[in-house]
């Protein structure tokens, strides 16, 4: 049995028996796709473990800091030992932050795995700071961006049954995943906007009923693209483009009900023209500002011809004025 004493140098390389190593309970990663494991096992079978794992000593056993996939592969391959760097045992917060900083910089984690551990990070940071940590502090400690943290919060707030749906999808190859993390993030972000702007519509249905109906519509192909969820937020913010709020509420009700009305249809029937008009005004003002920087002598024949075509269209729109 391999035992590393305290006198041995921190980070020294050793061959440690795989059955003396335990999984780190703070490791957020919970999904190991079979195809990825198969590729790693084939590499280790041919070339051995090229990058040592990292562990800390806990009594007469060791706990993983980095290298769980390599360790699992060695178990499956019935290897007796694995090369490992032995580190000092960290405290609870340091241990958890190590998990984030080691892996977040190396590979893209599934967001749900991060989301499930973030409350624990926040709890430990709260104990250290003696107050609630803000997003920037959580980001600085974990190595995550504030954008990722916000997306994770949307997943944290999901009912448990939807988290389980995501976990089942994450077991599949990426190309076969349908109800992805992005699906739920886009849906939740839109529902939060609707809840702020037109809370009475959400209250009328109930948030979980709305989720179920939108999921059903996506499954049936009535909602064809998760990007369409963003149109729900635009409908709810009808006042920003001076659109009819009553029509917007009616369209949201149609989109949230269990029927054949798509989000795209609801958007077109309520606020699409108002948003198009606002975009036209923005572009027109931008073009006017750009043109004010030129004189006729600055423009070539092609540019002048294009401006003449634009002038003719504008005269027609403005009734010859």
C-alpha cells in the first residue's frame, strides 16, 4: 500500500493505488458521457496516464482534486496504480473553489453542474465574509464570469423535475440533446421579463403551467426555435415601442395557452410592426448623421445614384413633400 508521509514534498509525484482514492464530494461535475470515457480509456490503454491526477491525503486514503475521469478510466481498465501529485489538504471553501478554478479554465462544463454547486459556494463565502457575497465576488473566487453566474441562477431556480430533465439530456451526445440548458435558460429569462412587465398574465396561468405548455409546444414543433422565447419579452415590453398593451396581453395569453398558437404568431399579431418601425427610425437617424459628414463632391457616381434611389423612395413615402 502506498502512503505519502507529511515529510514528503508537497506536489511530489507518486504512484498511488486506485482503490485508495475517493471522489471529491465537492466536484461539480456529475456527467461523464460514455463516448468521452471510451476515447480516454483507449488513450490510457495505449499510452498510459500522461497527465498525473492531483489528490490530497485524508487519513490513510486520498481525495481527488483533479483527474476524476482519468481515475475512473483506470478503474475500468483494472489498473492497480495511477500517477498522482499529492497536495496539502484544503479547507472546505478552498477545496470547492479549487474544483471551479481547475476545471473552469480547462474545459466547458455543463452549466447545470455549476448551478447545483453555486449555492454551496455562496454559503461558504457568506460564512467567510459574514455577509452575502455579490456576483463579482463569486465570479472572482470561482473563475466564472458574471454572465455565467446569472445563467446558472436561472437553472438553480427551476423546479426539481426540470433539473432532472436537463440531467437526462446531458447524458446524451450533444447532437441528440433537445431540452437543453439553453432551452430552459431562454425560457426562464423570457418569463422573468414577462413577470416584471405584465405580472397579471403570469398570475392568470401560473408559472409552472406556462412552462409545461411551452415545453409541450416545443415538443410538438409549434415553437420551432428557442430564440423565439426572446419575442415573449418583446411582447411584454410593448410600452417601449408604443404598441397596444391590451393586444400584447392577449397575444401572451395565446402564446401561453395549450393550443396551436406559436410565439412567432403572437409576436407578429401584436408588436412586430412597432418594433420594425422603431428599428427603421434608429437606422434613419444613423444614416442622416452619417450623410451630414459628406458633401456632394465627396461622393462618387455609384453613391450618388444610390442616394437618388433613396430620395425617390422617401418622396413617395412622404407624399411628394
